[in-house]
C-alpha cells in the first residue's frame, strides 16, 4: 500500500506532501499504475449488475442456513451502491433482532428509505432467528447467501418459500470458512 510522509509521520493516503513547500513545487496525487482498483474488479461489477436487475430501495441479505455470515456482504453491497451509483446507502444489522422490536425496526427502515437512503439489511437465517422472515418480507428484494458444503438444498428451498420466490433476486455462493468442519445445516 502506498504511504504518504508528512513531517516524518506516515498515513495511508497516496499523496506526498513536503512541509513548507517552495513556491515552485506542486502537490500531486497519483496512484501507482500497477495497483488495480478494487472497484474495477469484474466479479464485483457482475455481482452489482446481478443485484441491480430489479429496482430496490431496501435489500435483505439473508442466510439460507445457520452460521452464514451476512454482515460483510451487506457492507460490501452498500459500498457498491455508493461507488457505482453515487447513492447514499446504509447497512442495517438486524441479525439479532428480537420479536418485540420488529415493528419499530420496520418503521426505522422506512424512515431511512423515505429520506433517500438505499438500505441493505443483514439477517441471520430463519432457522437461527425467526424475525429474519418478517424483515425480509418488508424489504423490496432478498439476496440469499449460501455456503458451499454447508447449506442444505432443502434449507435454501424452505427459505425461498418463506420469503416469497418473487422477492428473491438470486443467491450468492460463499466459500466455507477455513478450519470449519463441513456440515449441511438448516432444517
């Protein structure tokens, strides 16, 4: 990673600044030519285009089986919304939502959406937290997260049936985390 030096201090910026520059020096920001931009990655662009095949203002990222991590996917999609569309976006982490707070969170989601924010909602599987189904049904669209070697086909089908096939934009297939034993979980 390129680093900048300012009066002996290092930062992650890609700009070199000299203290007390002479009148003939100019401040120049440049990137090394051999460092690709993360946002130019074809896989991310394809993911975004797949998610954008239908218009949505709220997108639920829902695990299809137990122990699927959805927060990182939700954060990535919110960043992509900002990078590729320039739209304000946010992440709503409702993985541990209690039954008592469903109505409150739905109102909060609507308020953010009405203010112009695209909202990506991170949810656990319905097998871990039954509130996930209720929140997914309140979202404009659902992206199903499946883990290779762990997600049971029946669990994925049951999840799609619970939220409504018409809401599901598609699925994202994740690799199993290293060091974790394989088990086809879900109901």
